[in-house]
C-alpha cells in the first residue's frame, strides 16, 4: 500500500482528488493511487524541561543552562487522535510519500513523525507548490527520494533546537534576574523575537532623541547655447559648516557662497559629462515577505492579514504556495503563461485587463531561472480561472500577485542616464538627466518619486563647453526623524537585516542572507510581541511599551542586535544546502546560551516603583499568595528565606515575620540570635532549632516539651550540631502551610520560545 502524508487536510483533499475515486475514511482518504492521510501542523512537540528532570519544574538560576543530552519529543495532546491514525497507517504501508509543505518546516514535521515511530519503509518526496490539478499531476510525475532533502530537515531541526535552548534558558535567566530586582513578570527571550523587538526599541529612541537641524542647498541655473539647466552645489572641501552627510548647515556660509556665485564673472565650464544606457528589469514575482510589504504599502494590510489571504487563495487553488522565500520560477512553468494570462484578462479589473491584454507571452524575463529554485518558487496565479467570490483582502492580494506575474511578459525599461558636473567659481555643481528609450514594463509601474530639481532634461552638451550662470538660490530644508516601523516595514526590516547590524563589516557578509525568521513566522512573531504587551499599535505604527525597554536594556548586545541571529540564519541556510552539521551548529548555540545565562546574574534593570527591600539581604520583596493567604517573600529565595505577613498591601516590618510571630505566640527565644526556637523531629529524636537557620544553627535537646537550656546545647562539630543528629530540611524559615516555593516560579510553555 502506498501512503501519502500531507501537512494539512486541505492539501490531502486536493491530492486525493487527483489520485482518482476518493473515498473518505476516519482520518484518511482511500484513492485508486493509494491512501492519503494528513497531519495537523506539528503533531509532535519538544518536551518541557521537567520532562528531562523533575527539578527543572522549579525555576532556579543555578540549574541554567538546561541542555538535553538526548532530545525528546512528545505527541501534542490536541492532535493525539490523528497521530495514532497516521502511526497505524505507516505500519501498514509498503511505500510512503512525504507530502509536507515544500519548505524547511514542512520537511521536518513529516520527517519527525516518521522517525518518531521508527519507520523503515522507503520514502519519496512530492513538492506541491500549487494545488490545482495541473500542478499536482506535474508534481506526481516528478517525485524524488526523500533522502535528497535530509539537509533541509537537519536545518529545520537545528532551528527548532536552537529556539528551545535560547528560549527556555534565557527566558528563565532574565525573568529570575528581573524578579530579584522586584519585577513580577515573565520576560520571554527568543532567538528571533528579541532582536526584532530591539529594532523597534532603538528606532523609537532615535525618534525621541532626534533634534531637527536646518540645512541649505544652493541651486544654480546655467545657460548653454543649446538650452538651460539647473545644477546643485556639491562641496569639495568639508569643514565645520557641514554635517556628517555633507549637508551645509550654516546659513551664513550659504549666504556667503550665494553672493560669490552671483558676482561677475559668471562663466563656468562643463567639467565632465557621461551618458550611460540603463536597462531596468521587470520586478520579480512575490515571495511572501515582498508580498506582505507591497500589500502593506498599497492597502495598509498587516503581514498576518496578507498571509491569511495568500493561504486562502492557495487552498482555493488560485495561487501557488504562499510561504515561499523565493522570487524566481522554474522554466517548466513558462509554457503555462498563455493559459494563465487568458484567465487573468477575464477578472474584470480594467487596469489589470489592459496590462494582460498587451502582454507578450514569448518574452522570458530573468525570473525564469532553474538555478535559483529549491523546494519552492515565487507566488504566482495558477491556471485555475477566478470564478468565485473573494473577500476584499483576498481580491486585492490576488490582483497584486497577478500584476507582478503579468509584467514579466513586457520588455525591459531602457533609458539613457546623463550625469554632468559644472566647474564654476572654483566650485562644483552637478546635474543629472534621463531620456527614456523604451518604456517597457514601466508603463504599469510608476518610477520612484524624485524632486523635480534632482532630475531635469539636459540640453546637448560636451565636456569643455562654456556655460553662463543666470541665477542662483538657497533652498532651506530641515532634517526629519526616521519613520516608525509599521508591521509591514518591520517585516521588511527582518528580511533586510543587514541594514541593522551593529558591526559594519557584518553588513557586507549578511547582505545576501534571507534575514531573520522565516517567511511563515515573521508575521506571527510581530503579532506575538503585540499580544504579549511588548509592542503597541498607534495609528498603524508600532511603538514599544515599558516592558520592551526593560527587557532590551537588560540583555547584552549579542541578543538584541541581529548580527548573531542573522549569522545563524545564514548557517541554517547553508546547512539546507549541505554545508555544516547539526551538532556543530548546536555546540555554538550551547556556548552562546551559557555565556548569556552567566551575564543575567549581573543584568541591569531599572529600579521598579514602590519596591520594598528585604532587611536581611537587600533584595526585593514581592507579594505572593500562599495556602494561608497573602504574604511577602524575598526574591532571592532560596538563598534568602525572609518572609513577612501582608499588612494592607505592604510587608509588616513591625515584627510579623515568621520568627517574630512565633515569639509573640510564646515560642522560646534563641539565646544566640534572638530568633524563635521551634521543635523539630531529627534522626535522633526531637530537638529544638533556631528559625533563623542557616545563619544561626543553634540547637537544644528537648526536655519535657521545652528546650534544655541547662547546658545540653549541641556543641559537636563546628556548626553546633552533628550531621547525624540534624536534618537541614527541618529548618525551613516558615511552615509548609505558610509558604509554597512554587509561588515564586513563573510558568512558560515551549510554545513561548520561537
């Protein structure tokens, strides 16, 4: 029996329809070509730290970092039923067809199930980049060995384990550090999430600290025998009158130059002139990120809205696989163009109809490049006509995809670009001009906006020609702060991460990296930062909250700048292509995690408001809920076990801590430190011990229900007791009913660390 395992039910249904005569079963579909079943995303999940050792259920800094010796997975309880169905079918199969999504995660989620159940049947791989019948039949005819995608699976596994290592350990380390300073919150740290948040925090601080500066541009008009043109003054000697971007910032200097330029003689010389033919290629079809950016700019849609719409269009068989990071197409699909263009012409949108009607399906743009295709390709329309009702978002997204596809069948945009310089009064002026020779695809895409004076029509001139100055003027400008990120521009920032690295030398190395995060996760990461209260949306702009500043300021630059994360993404990408090993990558992640866990012990946090200090150790006191009600405990627990009862929302410093309360209730007083003595059961019977243990280790034998103060104090060993007579566990600073150590522990699940 041949078994197909799809990633989700919708894909399974379309695949089954192409295998003929589908008959629905319980969690699978029988067809003439075999049985089709499905997963529901990741049916397996990484276990929590406590599954490796029960002691990890309690968050303790001394346990960090937690590094599994052997990684474990468990079945997600929500998908247990479907997992058991898939497992049983794998046991019956003679051959298995891996039909996960054609990307890194899709490869892993089916492979990890096969490995988990110990599959030994032969496995083939089918790459479903689209769900229309033509695309599926083409994929069925081109199945490959699943072993060819081992490197892709290893890359996904490396990413998953790295996220667990950094998320689980650093979230615990910095949450505990924050609690020691008096904060009662959880600080989730993520390999991708945290540097993404830091981009917004740093941008906001740039805006807050921005001070506008006036600058002055000088424009001069020159007359040539063939016509006039305008040129801009370019300084050749930079001094204190200019800023770091060579803008003239002193008005008096600008006036001085203007007077100089307007004085006679006013003859200049064409110092250089160069004309170059430029050929501008068609914009490539969309990857998910570029689609999210375009839809955000055109319609204001959030990245998640665009992903949802693209996923829906894919499931309706109207467009190809949406979670693609590729902007190129395989040559085999070039022959589909006439059919696709014919269907696009019938959509009813006049501008799109005009574009498609005049398209030339014999033109082969740079997008048709087999060398740049891996598991998936760019997002384009399928051969299925649009004959159904779509939501407004879906329709707009579909039109964007259609337009970028149709424009591939237009000629290049060709123009002559002329750049010249004028030598005048021992200074330099520059001008540029553009003459379009072939409009091509630019007929449907407006060119980037430029200021009129930045690009003018230049008369015919030659180097050495004389020109006369007929006027000059100063135009004042003011610097503006950088724009706040929107969800769409933040996706663009994550993709073009080389622009935000700390070390300039890293930018060159990382320029070709795919960015941080994946096409599928970037929108989710941004949404999670909003939902968790680290980012807020103000008029479509993203702004950090106070807890965002708290987290980013506490973390080392290694975690907040994208250099390391982008470098890791580059290594993951290289691993997908067969360069690098899983264990080597994880060794680097472990070393990084160890270093940052150690740094958490000295992390700096802003002092929280209305904090109460522990009189014993100086740590912060935090209000907790115990079995007997609210109390205040030291955040340095278990090193410091000081506790106070609650007094109208404040610690009761007037004697109602554990020892003082016992003394008021009539407990005998320790002659060494003044604390209360309580009766305990030791290995050698009952005895009395000081509640200020371990700082005070005074003990007495019991005599008729009271401490024997008549000389029978334990003086054996250095600490006033013999090990065989004393159980340290008996000397908790509070009784179990008063204090629950679990009250001091935050709880997170593995789902928080992506």
